[in-house]
C-alpha cells in the first residue's frame, strides 16, 4: 500500500530590490523564487518589517515609504501550494 503525500513548496531565494536603499521616498519589491516538487501552483504571501515592526503592506510584494538611515527592512515570504504553507 502506498500513500501519496504532498511535498511542501520551497523558497529558493528571497531578495529586496533595489539592493541599495537610499534615504527618502522609495518603493521596494520583494522578489521570491519558489519550487514545488509536485508541480503545484504556488502562491506567496508576504510580510514586511521595519526595525522588527510589521508593516501595513503585509500581503503585497511591494513596500513604499520614507526610509531613513539605519532602518532594518525585512521581507518574509511564505509559499502555499493550495494544501500547505
């Protein structure tokens, strides 16, 4: 007897573009590459953080704002294959 199981989608890479962020108004993009062994269609949900604080554009791959020197900006990407994150 064999049981067919779902393989989880995998994040292959995450990067924030542009790589150099200057002070002032800018729009950043979270670029993500994913793979799924089963070939399922993968959707990605996004979370943005500035200095550890979640931002309102939490489900978009873009973050716009006025950035200042010393800010730590992070993008978390979670893939979902329609079955599991």
